[in-house]
């Protein structure tokens, strides 16, 4: 369970969703989901039969060259989450990042090639839709952060709310304030400590999000430009790589600190929950 926990943290840290990389992978990762999203966003822009055939050929070639990974093939660390050093975590994240670079470039190349199949008018429509989607995502992010801030203030103001505590004792630990232990009954002291950890990590988390957004913007701009090539892509990745690995390490250490607040009994309960969730996910694969 300790290995699964840190694996989930590090995979999340290097899965730069939304542009060139897949959503959080996990066993049997949704390897071609970004391709489906890409094609879906081409609807209604007036593609000709010839363009559709060209895009179909590009997508087929991509799928043939980058087959889905075998279920369970995601590498897990060979160290325990609780006792892992920063050096161990950093090395694992960097290894995982590098293992995905070929796949990430292949998807970027596909995006570049499909974009160049479009006319200037069609490209403008795609860009306008993309800007609209990004604005909606930003609004949702801002709304979510505002709700979290308001909730934290209310807890500080009201203290140990009886209704809230009663809700927790039923096994539904609140998750809106960033506590990742849903279903685990926490003591007031644990909740306060977790809240303090969350607050201390807030500025770091926001700075890391800004790095990721800048990287995504730079990826998007390069993919749509005539200067796109494997060399220019690798140069861009190299520019951001250290910051991305550092962000993953900081996130893992933050989770490590939160996990350390649990008792042995709570850790066992969390392990059971994670195993049950995994078995349920396997049913639908």
C-alpha cells in the first residue's frame, strides 16, 4: 500500500493533463483517451472527406506505433512511502518522467500534424473553442479554491462543529479541505494538524500549478507553430523538467507528512479501502 500511495502521487505529478499527456494513468492507463478528445474537438468545423481520411490515417498510425501498455505494467517504487528519502522520491519521479517522454512526443506530433491538416479558418475555430474551454476550466478552478477557503474559514470560526464531527464519526471524513483520507475517522487533533499542513503547502502548490500551466501553454504554442520538431520539443521539456520533478517531490513529501499523522490502525484501514477500490475498478476494465 505504501508503494501504491507514492506511485499514485508521482504519477499524478508527472501526468500533465489536458494537452499532450494522458490523464492520471494507473494500471491499464487510458492510453488513447487524449486522441479521442482531440478528434471530438474537431466536430462541427466543416472537415472535408479528404481531411477526415488524412486525420484517420494519422490517428491509425499513432495507435499502431504506440500500443496500449499491458495492464499492471506501471512501475512501482522499490521503497516504502513512509521512510522514503527525498533523493529516492526524486529519482523515481525522474525515471517515470523520462519513461513517458517518447509517448508524449508522439502525441504532440499527432496534434501538430492534425492541426496542419486544417485550413486557417478551421484552425481559428479550434483555437477559439480551446480558449473558451480553458476559460471555463480556470473559472472552475477559481470557484473550487474559493469554496475551500470559505470552508476553512468557517471551520476556524465555528471550531469543533457538532454536526460536522457527527458526520465524520459515521465514516465520511470531509474531503473539501484537501484531506485525502475520506472514510477514515480522524481525531480533532489530526484534523487540525492536517489543516495546518494544507495551509503551509498552499503557496507551494499554487506556484507548482503555475509552472504546469506555463509548461502547457508553451507546449500548446510550440505544437501549433511551424518550428515544431523533436529537437524543439526536447528543448522545451528540458527547460521545465527540473521544476516538474521538484514539484512532484514536494507533493510527495506533503502527502508523506499527512500520512505520518495516521495511526497504525488508520493506515491499515486506508490500505483496505484502497484495495477494495482497486478491485472495483478492475471489474470495469
